[in-house]
C-alpha cells in the first residue's frame, strides 16, 4: 500500500476536506508579533502614567471616579501582561489606590466599576499582600446587589434600612441595573473568592445564576438590560461568564468550571457568541476584552476567537504602542474624552495576555501553579499522561511548540489520544482533539462537549480505524505528521 496522510484516524465522513496548514503557519508567525505588541503596549501605558501614579480620565464630568476606574484598569492590564509587582509603575499605581476615596465611597458615581476593577488588579498583583483591601472591596460589592439581582453604577445609596430607594442624581440614568455593571461585580467576586479567599455567600451565587438563567434571550444571548432587545456580543459574553461563574461557585469553585460549562444555558450562550463573532468589530475594545473572558472561561478553542482577535489588534496598534488611534471616526471623540488611549490599550493588553486565565486556574497564576512542575524531558508511553496534564494548562503558544513532542512516544500516542476522547474531563477531551488535529494536519468530526452517547457514536469509527492500522502508523519527521504505510 502506498503512503498517505493519516486521515484523522478515520476514512469516513468524519473528515473535512479543508487543509488548514497555511493558517497554522500564519498563527506560528503571529506569536512574535503578539509578544512585541504587548511589550510596546506596556511601554506606552507606563509612559502616560501621571507622576502621582494614576492614569487620568480627561473628561471633566465625574473625572475623579473615572480616573479611579481607569487607574485600576491600567494596573490590571500591566499585571496581566507580566509586569512584576515591584515595578515602579505598578508600585506607584497601587500607592495611589491605597487612599483614593473613589474606591472606598460606595456612593461614588462609578463605584461598581472602580471597586470591581481594583479587585481584579489587586488579585493579580499580589492577592496575599492586599487581601484585607480585596475583602473590604468585595464585601462592598456583594452588598451592592440590587433587589432585582443586578448591579448598577453606584454600590451605595441603594438601600435605606434594608429597603431600596432611587439613586442620587448622577451619570447613570438607569437605577434598575445593567449587565455591564453586573458582570464586573461578578468578575470581582469570583476573583476575590478564587484568588484571595473571600467567601461569597451561596445566596449571592444563587441570585446571580437565577437572574442570568431567566434573562437569557431565545437566541442564547443577553442584552444590556433584560427585555425584548437583541443580544450583543459583549453582553452575551457578560451573561455567559456571570452564569458560569455563579454555577461553578455553587458547585465548589474553580474545580467545578468544567461542569458549569456543560450547563445547557452556558452551551446556548457559546453558540450565540460564536454566531455573533463573524460580524464583530475588533475596534470595539470593550467587546474585545469581553470576548477574551468568555473564550477563556468557556475554554473555547483559540482558533475560534483568539488568533483572529490577535491579528486584528496587532494590526491596529500604532507606532507609539497605543491602541485606539485606528478606531472608526465616530469613536474618536469618546477616546479623546477618556484621555486618548489608556482605556483602549489596557483592554487590548488584557486580550492579548489572556488575563482571565489566572482566575480559572487552581491556585492563581497558571504559569506557576500547574498540575505538574514541567513538561517531561522525554515523552515515552509512560509519560503521556503527565505530558497531557501539562499541555491542558499551557498557554496557546507553548502548546503549539509542545505538540510535536508527543510524537516521541511513536504510534502509541495515537491510541492514547483516541482513548482520551472518552475522558470524563472536557478539557482533556479538547486537548486530545487539538493534538490529533496538529499531528495529522486534518480536522475531523468530533464534539468534545457532546453527550456521552453522541461522543461514543463519533469515536466508534475512529477507534475501529486505529485498531486496523495501529501497526502501520509511522511518524514522518520531514512533514511533521503521522502517516500510514
């Protein structure tokens, strides 16, 4: 029999005729550009930091509250981009937040955003050193939940002796809450719980879960406020992450995320998000960061969202390292009012650095808290399980480099990966699928998130082909793929 590329372990209709090798090369070439973009974004952001350590919001209206939120956002972006906690820019920024009243006055115009963003920043910078502040802020956020289970701009002025009342005159006309403020409150509560030991009451998680379950639109998405409005990509991301975090919080925390992702509400949300993606604008930086959160929390394959977004962001960064300058003309007045690019640059950095990974990895930073200390020096059949455990938690660029190492185990790696398609953990099934696609350079019809019965149907022909050809599979080093003699 002549040589031919292993057709993804099955010759039946499980295969797509599309060859994605050009995309793989493009993604490999993209990583150095991403690294450079992050470096230049950090340099730009630190260059516009004020002498007092803040990042100033240029608009006169509610400048104090907005500056607080923008400073917390910039600190979060820097720390997520691996700027160390003892860096001068981070130290100055944290010192500024220590005493700034906007974070600790719940009735402030933008207190929900400011307090939530500061929690996200401090849990990433050093959750142990800042635990007292994180808990204080998280408690204020939890208490600011409205009777309708949402959050609005102000954390304070919402209750008088247990009864809700209208907010004071301020920037947000909505007093009933919205999904933008609400999602940032949920993100902060999750980060404080997962990374800083704050105890979120089960009742709070129940209220969040119930709210997003009952307000999901028929198409699977969410809108800015509950009602008949159409869903949007950013609000669908908000609803999706909030629902999954609340579900996982009720089930036991970080370790329960796989089960929360399998919830029918979450799966419909992912479908809606992916339907919206082809027409999405990556000039909308609020959406960009929302997509990063949803893609990471839901473990959506990076080829569906990350590489497309990264290519767009790399192209949009200007010579100074700033994002926002290439935005559509209609958006430029708002960018100027915010200070000219700190907001957009911070959100772009949060996307490129995959900021949310730390909040969904047991113990915090995934780069220092993996289930195994390192990838095995040699990958034989005995090391495949260990190698896969490491691979599951590795960032996308590292996974691309590690994938060919699995071929060191020879043909048995194919049988190992076929077996892992039946793993109970969705992350393991996804990793096995991804590795098989890399090692054979083809795609095949297998849904790692399908029901067990449906997965068995899809695996059966794959398993049969492996049993028939296991002795004829060879690794072709020149083409970096498995073939069959």
